[in-house]
């Protein structure tokens, strides 16, 4: 596992709430971030993956009401809680939902097993605990507990050291039309000029943009990292980010070796702006 970093949990939760805000609005649900913050020293990418999975499940299986996420300090530990008003999970099913490929009888809960199995495995890598408290018909509370770090946050979030960014020419590469539209709308709303591409050939054709956001899995023989290398060969000095739902250590290390920043899907406006504005980002 990469060396742990020290950071404030609230910054990570703000990022996630921002990224899921559109999904919540589309379903008519509320999504709230409670007060509180704490400093932890762990792998930020893996912790983000855990909380993203729990938050995504909460919104996916909640039909009315909403989801609240927050941070509690208990002694020397930090407890991140995701509380939803969904259908709840019966006592007899609580251990099953953490097993891979398990499916609950309630159709609303279909698919929970695999995602929560990933949560449990990732938490084990971090030495974190995962707890579930639920009432059928009342909702569920998932909690991730890990040690609290001492001292101040080591890294300043990108948005606090941001510089002003004028209009840029942006290339967006993704084989999913919906993702292309969403990212083009995001970039366009910031005043940037946008070109979208669905394939490697389209991306390379007439390459002249200043920055590129490239999906990792492009559905062919060339992945996002390989495409970024080819784009940089055609456009020296290109700033490029890999946009992916893959939060694995393997990909993170490969991207770091290539000098490419990884931005996790769903990409929030805050993460988009922060990467563009952060000095020194490749």
C-alpha cells in the first residue's frame, strides 16, 4: 500500500457530497454533510473509495428522504457515518451483505453484496472497522472507524492554493456518451472551449488542446495512460488527467510513474476546478 498521508476528513467528504449532489437532486433526495472534522493518517484514495461506495449505495437504494454523512470523534478514533432513510436491512441479512456476490431477497437491495464486499476488503487493508446498524423500513447507518492522527493536516487541499484559471481548450475522451456530455457541460459552464472524443483516433486527430481529461477504460487495446502518452507526444506540454472509477493501488502507481494525475469518477466540479488551478499538476 502507498505511504499513508495525513489529511482532514471533512475535505474528502465535501468532495464526495459535491460529486453526488446531482444524483441526489435527480431522485428528489436530500444529501447533507453534518458538522465536524478530524485528521487521519491513511491512504486517502482507498478511504475515498470506501466512503464513495457507501454514499453511492445510500442514494441508490433510498426512494424517499435522503442521506446524511458526517464525522464523529470518539476518544482516539474517527468515525465516518453514512445514514440513509432507505428500506433497511433485516437482522438475518446483515452479515450476508458483506459477502461477495450475495443478493438479498428484497429487489430494492439487489446488488448490495458485491459493493459492500469491496468495502470490507478495502477497510481491512487500512486497518479500519466497518459497522452496520439498520432497521427494516427505517433506514441504515454504515460507519467506518479508524485511528485519529495527531497534529495538523500535512497537505493543503488543492482549492486553498488555487490560482485563477482563464478559459482553456479542453479535450475530453470517454467511450461513454453520457459521460462525455456531462464533462463537456461541466467544462463549458466554466467558460472553457471543449472538444470531445469517443475513440483514440478521434482524440489524436488535430490534437491542439491545452488540457485533456481521459477515461482509463476506452473499450479497446489502448488504455487511458497509453493514450495520454501519445497525446503528449503530439502536443508537448499537455496537461492531462486520467478520469476513472478505478481506485486501485496498481493503477495509482502506474499513473504516478507516468506523471499523470488520477481523478476519480464521478468527477465533481470541485475536483475539476482544483486540478486545473493547482500549480505544478501534470
